[in-house]
């Protein structure tokens, strides 16, 4: 393997900490061509679809990439903004506000760079940007509160793949999950309380999480259990009675069983059970995206009302709210303990002495 050159090391350069904030990704435009390109990368990842590669390549390229891009592009068009994809817009806003917060709260220098696991800006590009900022310490922050091999581990794979090409590796840490962090639970609970104050209390409250195939859970993926814990902690913080709320899973595709109960099937039968008003939040999504704005707030609202429901309200993701930025700051402090740019109790690098020592031995 040919190793890529590190940005030229200079002994008088101030080292920094790099924060790579990673979300899932999005097509670059609400068009079939852009969706096809995005799907070709996303669905080719063996972490996402655990089917023998030869069989899956035939299905992906022979069927899915021919059929799915056009209807999915129409769905993206429903939520696309003048600034672009909502996921990208919200993620960029989070990164910008987080950088400002870090500049105020930490000794620094600390640099936040946004990357997407699939599509652009890529993880490779984000790591390169941090390398150019002389990041000798690197924290990867996947924006997935609940760990799954399909998401968090997929980020690790790509970061590892890129770092294998580097000659000089930074100190490296990675946030694996924050599904039960007190600030996360409080932020979700506060979103719900604010909705209840404005909309009133519904007949049933739903916490919806993205699904994964049941066989992933049976193989040892902790995602299902972490979703359950998040929902339980949120419900306890709000003093919900057992009948007040429920947990569901959304966004399944294919024919095999996924985590249950299925959200769409649940919404279909609720009205005949006397449940006429529903409010729903998706705690697993750090930023609003296709699955929340189009699938939840549009498709599922229509499904509920077609079957006799009267009121359906989607509660937005945390997005760039102050509570979300405070949560990310706390997580970064927690994960970078002992690093001079983020921990005031840790001695920073004496750049002048390092440069003088290097010059004394002819290395400068």
C-alpha cells in the first residue's frame, strides 16, 4: 500500500484536536440520477445489507437501482429546500453552532468538520480537512444516539479504511453511542413537553425508531435494546403511564421480518381502537431528513387519517437547538478527557520548546 503524505510537519506548528461530525448522507439533488448514485454507495455497504455480495449485487443493480430512484426522488422533492437537502442543511447548522460553542468553552484549538458516511462531503474529505488543520488528536462523532452495526460501525469502517492510507496517525477516539446520556434524554423529553403544551396531550404518544432486520438483532446487534432503553428513560422522565405511549419501528424494506411493532401497521388499526389523535417523535434521528419529514410527517399522517384518525402531529428532531449543541459539547468533553485542547487540566504542547529542540538537532 502506498501511504499518503501527511500535511508537512513543522515543529513550530500548533497541534489541534479535530472533531469529525458524521451523519448518514443524502443525494445531492432530488433527481433520479442523484438518488441512484447515492443508493449505489449506500446500499452496497455490507454493513447495511448483510446478503452474500454476488446475490446482492445482482438485486441491487438489476432491480433496485432501476426501479427505486424515481419514486424516492419524488419524495425528496417534497421536502427539498432552497438551501438543499434538509439533512444537509440541519447538519451544517449543527456543525456551525457546535464550532462556536467549542470556541467559547474549550482551551482549543478544536476544529469541527462535517462529513457524511455516504455521499458528500465524504469522510475522506473531512479527515483531510482536519489533517490540514494539524489535528494530532481526532474524535469521531457519529450522529446516531443508538449503536448499530448498520450505522455507527459503518462509520468506523470508513474512517479506518481512510486512516490505513495515512503514514502519520493521530490519536484516535470514537463515540459509540449516547442513547442513555442524561442530557440527551432531557432534550427529547423537553421537545415532547413543548409539543404537549402547544398541541395538547394526544390519545397516544409514539416514539418511532428506524428499523433493522430482526436477524441483525438476533446476531448480537444492541440497537433494539438501546432503543428500548431510550424510550423507557424518556417515558419515565415524563411520568407517562404505560397506556400513554408506545415504541414502534419504521422505514423497513424487503420481505424479511424487521424489528416490530411496525409503525405503519400500528397506525392503520389505531383509529378503530378509539385512538383518534397521535403525536410522534423519532429520537434516533439527530437531524430531520427524508424519513422524518416525508415518511413520518406526510406518509404516516395520511395513512392514519385515511383509516379514521383525526389529528397527527410530528415533533421535530433536535436539529440545531441549544439543547442539542449543549449535549454534543458534553459528549465531546467526556470523550476527549486528557487532551490539551479540550481539557483545561491537561498541559498543552509547548510549541516554542519543541521547535527549539528540533533546531538543535538539525531537524528544523
